[in-house]
């Protein structure tokens, strides 16, 4: 693939297909939860992104004013604004074409992502309700956990508001791909920049399924390697939660991953033809699972095409069967919450 932005890589055949584009199109991007562990470094990376012209930072914490003041001193052309509390959601979201949502509480050791549901479900519902009202055409990228449930919640909120476009709602699973690429490159002695491993399913435990058999460049794994790498990728979030020992979960690698996802999305919106990322989206790729993460092509309106899964090996087929009941239950839990909020 060819590097087309700071993080984004267009593949395949991008070199041939790439067009000359204006350096900057007006793009207003919001980060909701911008004062947090992910929100701050993500906002910095977006302040450095040439696709962005305005960066609107929102949080319930007044610290977001300081974050915006701090970032505004970086001599990059992105205009930064700060918005605190629900009363300022309108000012934040008006005119936004992309909204990235890392608002919500993170895990502590011993917790599953589903343990965050009770707090984060309401937060996502509230924020997406505001998006439906103030930027109904924006692309929404949800980071808040549990992603397997918060994305279905968002879809129900948007449906109820009459502005649901499945191409414009994505659960961010880029960190799973980033981790898979890193761990596979390390295990196999490959160039970190060249490795690409699709990760499908969802974003929790066994619903995270790296398709190691589809690794680019083509590599072979022993049964033991395949099992160990799959588990490490599935448990990588927990690895960070334990290392941070109660002070939160992955923030810097997540900001890096979300910045890559945002950049690919913005380039797709600008007409860059070969932008592909794995994401958790509405999907009919797997019967019975209305949402599923797989590789998608990003275009002017968000998701232009949801790719199929390709050929799975026996290990991956078994892992896929094993995950489905859990994934479907987490999706249904989100839908039920949104249809009948407490
Ligand atoms: P954090 O506690 O450091 O930051 C969260 C921020 O959200 C805080 O600034 C808080 O004030 C803000 N917030 C809370 N309620 C809000 C609301 N109603 N509106 C706006 N902002 C609100 O947490 P973090 O480490 O940044 O993690 C945030 C979320 O991202 C967690 O749910 C975490 O599990 C999730 N996460 C997801 C992935 C992924 O791969 N999708 C990776 C890492 C973390
Ligand atoms: C991650 O994968 O790092 C995030 O989902 C945060 C977590 O709780 O593990």
C-alpha cells in the first residue's frame, strides 16, 4: 500500500489510482470526550491533520477549555474550539462532518467491557441524540465501550430521529488491527509498516477475531503460534488495563488508531479511492448478526462497501462460530436499551 496521509495507507493499487486533490477541503471534526485519556492525544493528532480545518472539542469536564487553549498554540492551521456541558453541544456539533466519540468510563482490572454498559450506554445515547439533532448528516465514529453494544444503541437513536444512514455509523476497531499488525510483525520479524492483518467480529474478548491466515505479506503460523497470537490480540486491552493498575485503559495507542481511522475516513470523503479499514458496522456479511466488523471501503458518504470475510481456515471458522452467540447478545442488549431506556 501507499502512505496517503500521516497514518493512512491506501491499498491496493493506490499508487496508480491516486488523484491530485486540493490540499485542504473545509472539514469540521468534533471530538466528544476530548478532555479524557483518549480525547486529548486524539485531539492533538487531529490538530496535526491536513484534512481537518476546524476541530470542535466537547466534554462535560471544564478541562476541555484548557485542552483547546493548549492545542490552539500549535502552529498548524486547524481552528480549535472548546465546548463544555450539554448546553454547548449545539455550538460544538453544528456544521460537523465527522464526529469521533471517546466519551465514557474506562475499565479497571477485573472488569469486562460489558461492565461499562450501565454508565456508557446512557452517555452514548445522549451524545448521539445531540448529533442527530445538530449534525444529522455527519459520520459518527464510536470508541466508547462496549462498542458491540454502543454502536447498536447509536443506530436506534438515529433511526428514531429519522436520520439513520448505516454508511455513516462506525464502531472503531482500528486498535485491534494496529495491535495485530504489531504483534505479528514482531513474532515473524517483518517490517512493521508492511504488515496488515484484518480483524473481524466485534471489539470484546472472543468477538475479536484476527484473520491471521489473510496476513499481508503472506506468512505461515504453527498451530501454537496462531493460538498464542490470537489470544494476545484478544487480550491486548486487558494487558494495558492491568499494566495501568486501576488508572484506566489504552489511551495513546487508541488515539493513534482513532487518528488513523479518522484520516482514512476524511480521505475517503475527499474522494481518495482506495481507503480501507476494518470497522464495526451494520452488515449482512454474517447471517443473524446485524452488526459485524470487517474490512470496509471508505468513500464520500462514509462506508462505500462492506467487504466479505474471504476464505477462513478451520481455526478461524471455529472461532467465528464460538463468538456469534456472545456478539449477538451484546448487539441485542444495546438495541433493547435504546428502545426502552431506563
Ligand atoms: P477517560 O475517563 O480518560 O476519558 C473519558 C472522557 O469522557 C472524560 O474526559 C469525561 O469527562 C468524558 N465524558 C464523560 N461523560 C461524558 C459525556 N456525557 N459527554 C462528553 N464527555 C463525557 O477514558 P478514556 O481512557 O479516554 O476512555 C474512553 C472510552 O473509550 C472508554 O469507554 C473506553 O473503554 C473506550 N475505549 C475504547 C477503545 C476501542 O478500541 N474502541 C479503546 C480504548 C478505550
Ligand atoms: C481496548 O481494547 O484497549 C479498549 O477496548 C479498552 C479496554 O477496556 O480494553
